C-alpha cells in the first residue's frame, strides 16, 4: 500500500460499514475480498492501492438493499470526496466501474482488469463456506420457509450460480478458484453429503 493514511481512512470509515450487513457480507467477507484482490493485483502487476479501494467499497451498496447494490457501491465510491486526496478523477472512475462490475449476475464482462480482479476475489470459493452462507442467507431473509423449503432453496441457488450452466464466471483460469469450483460441484452432486452439510449449518443457527 503506497499511502498509510489511505489504509487508515478505509479501516476507520469504510470497513465498519460491513458490520451492519448480513452474515454473508460482514467484515470477514470484505477482509477476504481485500486479501484476495491484493494477491491478484500483485500477480497481474497492477496498482495495489486501487485494488484495495475497490475491494473495500465493493459491497457498501448493500446499505440500500441487495438488488442494485453493485450500482450503489459504485455511486458511494465516486461520491467519497476524501478519495481525491490519493486518486485522480480518472482513477476514481476506473475504481467505481470495477466496483459496479463485481457482481456475478451482472450479465456482462468486467470492463477493466480491476473489475476482473474484484470479481474473482469476491468469488473466493471455499465449498463449505459457500454452502453455509447460502443456508444463513435463507434463514435470515426467508424466515417463513420450512426446513425442507430452506433446503430446496439452497440446492436451487447452488445450481443456479455454481452449476456447470450457472451464471458465475471465473476471470483467471489458473486461479485456485477453478479447482475449488470443481470440488464444490462434486459436493453438489452428492445428495447425502449436501443434506448432511445443510443439517449441520441449519441446526447450528
């Protein structure tokens, strides 16, 4: 990180926003996306400070709901006048575009390398973590569902996003995500294992 003051500003004013989001998008999530983004930025030889800011802001738009959160995140980043201490208007525009492009279901390829980095980092694939987050999201957002309905919702979501025909795309074929995604798909095809994991996460909530 080139600017210690930038990191201090983000840690004091941006990261805490995630404390009010759902458990799948809390502080641990943004910290993971930051870490993965910085690793990819080093591998791709692009600016780490920009990758850091994009990752920090990428889900801040959840303050206005999930559906358009990627667009709101971009708007929040653009509107933060403090960032102009460290970045030009052009750099801020690039970072905002990347934040907007991070969403897996956005329907278009990220416009820049920075968008591909945060999109890939946001898709850090740990099979059990993904299954757990899916269960937790259902419990938190659909409390009226029965246990069996929660299970069916989990299975449907996993296949819609992570299945062979799912909408998730990986932007770096040689990243560790590729092998992790294959492992997740194997777990999704094992009904007994999937039910066991669901029961564990559902009953612990």
